[in-house]
C-alpha cells in the first residue's frame, strides 16, 4: 500500500512577524528557536511581549531609566561653557499691550561647581547703570546685590525679598538664581512635546522656603535645556509660565535665544532676545565684584 504523503499546511492569515498564529496550539511547529524546549505551549501574549521587548527595547527603557532627579541633574550640569557673555534685548508688555524696551548685558563664570553672574542695564536712560550681582553658595541661598545709581551703593537682597520683582520684570529674585536639584523633590510625570521638541516633564516640589508650591518643567531630551516651566503659587494655582521660543546652538553650545516669562495673574509679559552670545572668553574675576558694580 502506498504511504499517504503528509499534507503541508499553509500559513494562515494573522501571521505576526515570523510567528504563525497556529504555533500557539497543538504541536507548535513554528515556534522560533529561542522558545524551543519542553515548554512549547507559550501563551500568545507572553510571546508577543518578549518579541516587542527584544525588537523595541525603548518601549520599556523610556520612563524608568532616568528618575526625575537624574533628569533635572543632567539639565543642571549640562555644558554651558566655562564663562559666557550675552547681549540682550528685553521687552516688557503690560495688559493693555503697551511695550517698554530695555537693553542689558549678562556675564557668567563657573567657579568649580558654582556660578557667579553679573548683569548691567545699558538702556534706556532711566535704568542705565542699574546692575545685579549674584554669587552661588553651596549649600544655601545665593548672595545677591542690586546697584541703583540713585543710591550710589550696592544693596543686598535678603531672603524675605526673594519673592519681589526683579527691576519690574516678571522674574523675581528667586528666579534669578539657578535652582539646584537638591533643593527639590522631583517626580517624573510623562514624556511630552513642547514646540515640536521631545521632552521629559518633571514636577519639582521645594524642600526650602520657596515662593512656589511646585514647578513643572519640560526638559528637552536632546539639549537638556529646560524649555518650559509652569510655576504654581502657594494655593496651588498656576502663576507664571516660562517658555523658550527659540533654541539654537551658539559656539557649539545650546542657547535659549528667545524666551518669555508670563505672569498670568498680572497679565504681564517679559520677552528676551539674545542679540549676541560668546562663550569661553576667559572673563576676568574683577567683573564679578562689588567694586565693579559701583563703577558702572
């Protein structure tokens, strides 16, 4: 008697990658080599999950690889040069739409892990000569001084004044200092886009006596620049929104070329545009002194 040949089964509809949907029942002849062995009755969704992990590891590596604090630390420690000089055009916009223009220069220099900052206003005449000096401290608040030509001497900004407006802008003196990640508790919220740029969204709640109950930051994945911050007041209501509206590289360093700070309650806006940026110029120590402030 002639032996009957074995009938070959064709691949049915529903094949996923190189998996035949028939392999999850019966003899499982189409199970790939890495599932071969005694336990061939592998549930479909278990196999699917393993394949997705192997082929697309980013699906599981995204949120848990870096914690909220690690992301904020990577932003805080990003390369922004050993020193920097910026020429800035500032525009103040009130709720009626009226605008006031200002010009200023910003100098920064790294001293190990700390930064000193000097700002001087150059125009218009009613604010020209006003200067601001900030020295970072570790730990503790920054030491800040404001020089007004009418007073003729620097005035130190004390802790109780850190929530006041910096020379009638939408920034406060607290905003004028870098926020060390150790001062906050950070929570990763989600991945998101801002201005078409992929971001990590981090919620930060202060451990110290901040004027804000929390900040929510959008950290650009590529540059690690914080390109948006939502500030919440002590009642938990959103108070201000900071945005980077143009991010670009200058001298190979990511630079926030255009920014806005909007006070939603006061309906007031501060816009800033970087006209000129120079990095690693070897700025002199003398720039960051009280004597230099008085000489403006």
